């Protein structure tokens, strides 16, 4: 599937709900082997969290790059981040 198309679709849902936080994205036309619902859920969660925890008025940038045979989704925000001692557990369900 085209990751850029999925990202454009997901980002369009946040165009008017960013509450003063500017969302910008730089989708690339990168083909990936993935299931669309899973990719939508992942990108939605990352964008929601970035918008939720960024200071009002600060930009959130979403981009796709390639790294060899892999695609890399990058969500850059200005939130306070995850405390270092909790980073190891952030992918645990319900943590």
C-alpha cells in the first residue's frame, strides 16, 4: 500500500481538531507491506498523542522517510516527552 496516501487520509481527520496546534505533514509516496487498518491505527495514535501533549500553538510535524528497505514514520512535537524511566514500557498494552 502507499503509506503517503494512508497518512494523508489520517491527517485530514485532524485538520480541524488540533485546538490551536498546527499539524503539518510531509507524506512521501512510499510503498509498504502492511494492513491498512493497522497502519491507520498506529498513525492515528501517534498523531493524537502528539497533538494532545504539545503546548498550544506549537507545530506537530509528521513525515515519512525511507531507510534502506524500511519506511520510517516520524512524528515530531514539542511536548514534554515520556520520562526516561517509563520509555521501556510504553508499548505495553494499557500502560
